[in-house]
C-alpha cells in the first residue's frame, strides 16, 4: 500500500520492515548450546519460552516513540508512562498471557527529578490499570545521545514486560478460520503510533499549534488529542480468556493498522465491513497533510485498538463481555479465505 506521506515525514514502512528482517535473519541463528525453549516463531506479538511442562513465560519490549516529542514540547509528562505500559501489556495478552511485571528503561538528557516524578506517575497509573508490578528499571543519563524538544529536556522511555501462560493455553492465531467473527475494541485516538506523520501533517503542513483548538476536535486542543493515553485492554481480555469461549486470535492494532491481523494466520484474510467510529483527530490529520485514505488505514489504528477473533456463534456474548470494559466494542467483520488480504467495504 502507498506510504508517500509517511515516507516524506521521515519513516518508510518498507525500509523498517527490511531492517527488522535483517535483524531477525541474524538473531534466529543464535546457538544457546541447548534445545530452544521458544514456543512461537518470530513475528508474533510476544515471544514465549517454556520453563516447565505446565508453565511458559511471555516477553515483549516496546517504547512510546515520537509521541514523547509532544510531551517534551508541552511539558506534559504524566501520561506517557501509561503509553509505555500499554504498548507492552497489550502485546503480551495477544498470546493469552497474563502480564505480571515490566521493567522500564529511561534515557535522559539530564536527570530532572520533577520531570522524572511526572513520568513515574504515568508508569504507576498504567501499571495499576494493567495489574502489574514495576520491580526495577534503569535510568541512563546520555547528554551526548539524547537531545530534547527543547534541549536539555530530552528523554526516551521504553519497557520490557513479562507474563505467564500455560503452554496448552497459548493463543497463537492458528485456530482462526473463515467465518469467524472479528470483534473490535475502540481506541482512544492515535495511541502510540504514526506520530512522525501526525506531527508533520498537523503542525508543519496544517500550520496548527499544539494549543490550538480546531472545531473538529470539539474543544480539545491538538496537544490534548495527541497526548491522549493508549488504552490498556488487559482486564477485558483476561476476563474473555477466563470465560468458556474459545478465543481463536487476539491482535493489538498498532503501526500498520488492521494489517496487524495478518500476523495471526497466514492462511486467512479479513473482511472489515462495519469499522468502529473513527476519532476526529484522524480526519484532521488526513485533511491537513493531504494523506490518502489508504495510507491513513495503513499507518494508524483508525479507531480500533484491539481485536478478538472468535467463532461466529460466540460473537454476541463476546461483544457483551468486552463492552462492559470498553463501551463501543462491536463486531467489525469476518474472517475470509482470501489469504493475506484485508478487505474494507
């Protein structure tokens, strides 16, 4: 799909994919001197390692990305910790794991105690929402590597999260089959993806300021819309996993939009005929940056932050379970036999 606007903003999806392949091609040749404990191949939402016959650990790592630039520019640092937690735990639950902890890594231009306390407040809030601990982490002071917006207030925030799952309870996507129902859970906005394109469209091409309140946002400022925290879906999905329903697949919808569904199963496709409501910030980005509709859907979540795939007969019950946690959850489509295709009507 086209990525002209995103590439022009400085991020090429094709180049990024090639870079990941280059890394994986080398890392998959690691010889640990023993049989691998890995239960999943590369490319899933989390890695899973068997540690006992009835126990495996799930691991993943992620950061907040260039959303941090907006936080630095506005000095609003108390929510990006929520994003860091969300980007990690929402990946862990995709394999059926229960998140238990995350370690944070903070690289800073200078160690400002006031700023660090604000970042920690977000981490605390996100951890409590996800039901996890943060038993430790790392603070690195790197003035030669980190440059702020403005300097000297720069920082980067990443995490590595851990969860547990029984090997026979893994949700891999292998059970996803044509005719299954695709249930979408609403996002709160951009979450933590596509900010290089969003900032260029709104602030450079659109000529807007972060404190502007365009009518399209209904009274919210550009900063409010861009700093809206990523939704944490852990409690809803853990309740679904504990129910009698057989969960065929779980997908965290991040960069790449609904194409993330294709990570579940190589042998199926997806028809999206009833998409969730699209938050107005996406329309504003498209208009200001003259971003084509296809590219918007290829970069952003467009209002759907998470997906559960279940049998058609279970769809109504699952929507009820998920809506209790995330109002607006709904069936958005159906699994098809068009392998590798996402069809939108």
